[in-house]
C-alpha cells in the first residue's frame, strides 16, 4: 500500500495570496464612502452604462471595440440595477 505525503507539503503562498489572506490587507478592509457618493452609486453605474451604450452606436470602424463596449454597458447596467434592488429589499 502506497502512502503519499503530498498533503504534508503545503505550497508557499504567493505574495498576492499572502496579501489577501492577512487580516490587515487593504483588500479585506471595509471602506467608508460619504453618504452623497453612496447614494449616487447606482445612478453613476446606470449613467455610465447608458453613456457606453450611446457611444457604441457611433462606433463604425473599430469592430474589436464593440464587444468590449457592450460588455461594459451590460456590466454597468446590471450593477446599477442590482444595487437598487438590493437597497429596496433592505
């Protein structure tokens, strides 16, 4: 019967993993936004999505930009609607 010692050797974490694992990491800290910015966040997402959508209508030659712009539009509109729906639920 063969026993493997692969579980005994844990690989060292990379620097980026160590940064996210430490409790003092900037990625794990909660941030504070002024109430004005917090309240305007869904409107900003929706406005950015609509601006990207209207900008996409004027792109005629750059075919590689269109999917990126539409993806950005969908992400912004989705996040804006998600935040509004979540705030209404709470």
